[in-house]
C-alpha cells in the first residue's frame, strides 16, 4: 500500500513535469499525442473485448468504447489549439514505457485473477476488463484533474474538462460493477497498487526525458 508520503511526492513529481510540459509548445503537443495514443490503446482494448458478448453487447460497454475513441480524437485535436500539426510523426513521450503501459497492466491483472482461481475464459476476460478499467479510470481522475489545473493556471486554450466529466462517470460505473462481485471488490486496492507501480515507472521515464531539456 502507498503511504501518504509517496502519494505526496508523486503529486510534486507530476506537478513539476506538467509545468515543464506546458512551458514548451512542442513538448505539450507530444504530451497530447501520447495521451491520445494511450486513450486509443484503451478504446481498442474495449473494442476487442466485446467479442465475449457475441451479438448483444451491453449498452454501458458500447458507451464506454465510443467515449474512449472520442477521447483519442479529442486529445489529438487539441494540438491544433497549440498551432501545431496533429498528424506530425513525433515520438511518444516515455517511449516503450508508454507503448507497453496498458499491456503490462493487463498481464499483471490476468495473473492476479488466475492466482485467485478465476480460470473460466469468459469470466477471466470480463473480470480483467472491469479491474483494468477501474485502475485506468482512477489514474485518469488523478492525472487529468492535475493536467486541467495546470492548463487553467497557464490560461491555455487547451481544455479537457469534457473528458474529465466522462472519466468520472466511467469510474462510478466501474465501482458499481465491481460491487457486484465480492472477489473484484476485494481486489480493487491491490489493482490500484499494481497500476501505481507501472505508472510511476512511466513517470520516472518522463522525468529523465523531459527535465534535462528544461532545466
Ligand atoms: Fe478516456
Ligand atoms: Fe474512461
């Protein structure tokens, strides 16, 4: 479990990074490009996972998939507000750590569920979807609120307020779904801890990559 001290230092860490990112237009565009990429990974994951429902995909899953695809588009479109080309081929911030972020989380959550003796294929897939999404929405809540705070401080034309509202709804929905299954409800803290470990590594990578450019 995280201690309040590590949570506090992560906040300072993130604040410094966001300050550096927003102070450099090209870096800010790469940040938005990276967020768009991560949103797209999440959206594609939800799209692939729908196969377990065969013809009748639940409404909440369809809504979630469509909103995550919209976030992908929305993040990339914000690059226009910086006066830059959203389709320029720039490297992801965080490189391989960004590329593997979601897959790594998925693998660790599947392993955790197998340790908990969830083995039936469709149930494993559904449970992994719920837990992974829960952890991602928790991260989005924290990361996007910090980012929006910084955008407001900088009087930026970029705004992600409409995304934050939808991510809040996703998180509430995931909490309700987890409550339907005691095994998942009991694993929720563990899963957030796993995600925090992976995200901290990504953040550390960003820190090393960005800060020497700015200070
Ligand atoms: Fe999203
Ligand atoms: Fe979401």
